[in-house]
C-alpha cells in the first residue's frame, strides 16, 4: 500500500473512533445526570435544558481531549508518521 491509501485508512478509522468516543461520553454523561436528576427529584424544564447542553458540550470537549491523546499516543507508539502522507503541504513560492 502507498502512503496516500494508508492516510485514507487512518482517517477513516480515526473518524469512527472519534464518533464512538463521542457516543460513549454522551451516554455516560446522560446516565450520570439522569441518575442525579432522579435522586434530587427535580422536575424543572430549565434543569433539563441545562443538562442537555452540558451533555452536548461536555461530550464534545471530552471527545476532543481523549481523541487527541489517543492519536498522539498511537502516532508515537507505532511511529505512524513514516507510513502516512501529509494532508496539507506547504505552498512553494
């Protein structure tokens, strides 16, 4: 396989990983907030809206953090830079 095909495969796998992390974090945050919601016996639309917003932004921020750590670890562990083609090249003047 050539470097461009390796890069395409890496990007596809990384995208799937990113989506899985996003879904997993959203479910974890949703279950934990739902449990808190039931324990405190809150019946407020404002709290529900705030919980949804927190789940949305919390899962996005957590996904960004975990994804960047996992990709850096994988790049260093298996030295993937030698097998991948750069996506963006510098313009020649």
